[in-house]
C-alpha cells in the first residue's frame, strides 16, 4: 500500500465544471462526502434536478466561455475541477478547447484558486496523436503553464455505466457475435474502473501546493481492446466473439461503423476510436504515493464490468435484429409466393393506365423492406435504451400487425381474388403504415421519419387497389 503525502482531510470550496457530465456527476457526491463545499457552473440549473445531490451544492448559472461567469463561479474557490472538453468534433476543436482552457486558467489565477484538477487522456510520448487526443494534451499543458498549480490526470478507457468509452465496448460486444475489426484493436490499453478514477480525482484536490504535473492513472491490468471484448463477453455470459482483423479500416471508417452499430454517435465515436490507434499504458504510478490506493486496491477489469452492468439497461438489439429481420423477410416471402402477375385472371383485369409495370414492384419493395428492418431496430433500441419499455412494446405490436396486413393484401388480391376486399384491406394497411411511421418519428433519434416512404407507398397501393376494384366490379 502506498503512503499518502497529500494533505489530510480538508474542507473548503471546490468548483466543478462539467458537473452534468458523466464524470462530473459522479465526482460531486464524492467531494461532498469528503467534506468539501461544492459549487457547480452550469448553463441551466434545471439540469441538476436529475441528480440527488442537486440541492446540496451551490449553483452558478453561466457559460465556461464567459470570463464574467467564470469569475463569479471561481470567486472564493480553493480548488477548481476543469472537466470541459469537446467530443463532437465540430469546427476547430483544438482552437475552441485551447481558448476555453486559457480563459479558465486566467480566471482561476485572478480568483486566487489554489489548485486546478483536469482529467485528460492517456497517450504515448512523441506519437502522432489524433486531433482530439492532441487537443486534450494541449489543454493539460495550458493548465500546467498557468500560475495556479495543476494536477493533470491522464486516463484511457473508463469502465462504468454511462461512460461513452464503456458504452462503445459494451454495445460492440453485445450486438456483434462476429465482427471485422482493424488490426490496431490489438494495441495495449490500461483501462480504469470509474470508482478508481474518482478516487484519484478526489485525492488530487489535496496534493501539496508545489505539485504541478501530469499523472497517469489506470487499473491493475493491461489488455488489448480485443481482449477487453472477449473478457466482457465472458463476464456477461456471452459466447466468445469472432474477430477478424483487417488492415484497411481507418479511424474515420471505424467511427462511422461504430456509430451505425452502437448508440454512440459517429462524431463522438471518432475521438474515442482515434485514441485506440495508440498503445495507452500507464508509465508511472506517482499519484499512488501522493493519495494512496483505493481501499481494497484497484478494481480489476472483470469486477469493473460487473459493477457497471449492475445499473445498465438491458440491451435487446441483437434479439430485435433477428426477430424483426425474420418477421419482415417472412412477410416479404409469403407476399411474393402469393403474387401471380402472370395469371390469366390478372391479365383479364381492367387496369388503370397509371398502373406501374410488374417489374417496378420488386424494385420498390426491396428497399422498403430493408427500411422497415433498419428503422424498426433503431427505434426499438432507442426506446428500450431510454427506459421506455411500454412504447417499445406498443411499437413492436404495431410492427407485427403491419406485417400481417402487408402479407394479407397479397393473399386477398392474388389468391382469394377479391379486389374490393383487398382495397379495403389496403386502406387499413396504409393507415397502419402511417401510424408506424409516426411512432418511429416520435421515438426520436436517427430513425426520424425514415418510414415515411413506406407509408407513402402503401397509401399509393391503397389508391391503386381501390381503382382496380372499381373498374372490375
């Protein structure tokens, strides 16, 4: 056990920026338990209502880009946590983050703050870093160069429910029994449990005044990302994942692939993927000498995953992919089997002049069925992931009913040969398709109004069916 050289239990006022973020939201109650008076800077105090500590902190409404707001928030503060950084990759990320850090350092100096604590990214020295990782390194250096002593903690993958890097690992593993992955998934990584990261962050507030430097933090194990995937699968009772390495999957392509497979947006996945190109292993353990190890020691990878999954919402995307695909393909196959465009009966019908040629129908229906699968899976994943199971169940019932109606029209028209009945049924199908599109749009997310073309086509089919029925009474 390392011997702590940090000052003993201390009280005072700390400012936490980024308190509504994942790390900040968990850090605040830890600091409160340590006896600190906690102040948070937030654009909207209403956002704090989601946290059970919201009524235990001092709140300053403002923006980290405003010097006046920073000065108000930092006034009378002993320690300031800088947990602000860009993840969307939009615009000039490096310039924006540098200017934010410079403004914060200046305001902290003017306010007489005793220490700044920042959580950056673990990285190899001298490597050609991604834009995002290089920007985080630069932010750390800006804070170290300021007159206020800074502790810049550097971590790799943080293992905890709500951590974006953990979410990416989790969903890739759960949703892909087999995957094509870049060779750099075999680079070494030293992940850290979120509880251990918080231990170091809290301890950094009590470092001696002469300490102004970076500290590497990490868990007790060094693993490749591929090993992390396999270990995650084993801990959660999943089969071993088949991973085929390819040398041509660039970080840009990989981030969009991650954005397609997981709830992590591509713009957010890009900086995460960019950091995996490098080996990120702790080079020193000096912070252990200052603040000591957590009680019970550092948490291993398997235990960290178990802790994270205790509060994680179940993910049913793989199940939904299989069931929705099977149901949609089944509906398409039954409809195709019932269709008889070359039958003598169909050739005897009086068809309107605007009837599309037979070839048009498979060309239209194929992408529409693919749209149904993709949009429905994405909609169900969003509803279930956001804890809206009743809406997910209602969408699923609406989808099954729609697919039954979809198949029934083909049977009624082509096999039963009752155009009038088929026309009525087509109207019901169009109404069902419109309702399905409405439900998908109401769920939000990337699906949006993606089912509108399907609803429009079934509406056209209802009009066409009605016209055929009238001409062939």
